[in-house]
């Protein structure tokens, strides 16, 4: 079986958390004994704990006959205008499958807008 993990891109939201759910997939159902692996987040331009909650799990399994595993990362909402940011989810120490793509990218899409205040005086002059 060939193992891969998807990428996820979602708006961050203004408050609370947003679930970024990654799926580890096999090209065919797991063989007898299943497929085991470790899975963990890592910082890139998005950093834990301010942008997302770090998670690191060992000994995760896709049981024999199954072909997917879901992994959820909580992304923190804010109202800061900033560029889109990314973090990684790495699948390592895989047994029972061949790794095609062991790194998922979480893209936190900025959904905040800046404001500009301007005044126009009686002479037609604009001040920003």
C-alpha cells in the first residue's frame, strides 16, 4: 500500500478554533497487521501555540482492511491582518506501507481586513 497525507487550506476565523482535519490515506486497504506511524505538527510561518495547537502522536494505526486515518489540528482564530500562514503535519516511522507523501501542509487563510480612515476637508484635501 502507498501512504500519503493531504493538504488543508481554511479561513482561520476571528475567535475560537477552526478544525483543520488531515487525512492519511492508503492506496489500498491496510494489510494484515495494519499500517502504523507517528504523526506530528511542526511550525513553518504559522507557529504553535499562537496560531495552532501542536499535536504529536506515536503508534497510530490504520487497521487491516481500512484505508484512512483522520488527524485534526486546532487553529486559533484572530482578527489580526496578516499574510496567509502555513504549518506542517509530518507522518514518520511508517511500517506496513510505502510513503509517497509524508508531509501535509496546513494553510491558514487570512480572513481579516484592514481599515483606513480618511478625512476630506472643505478645500478638497484628503488626509489619510
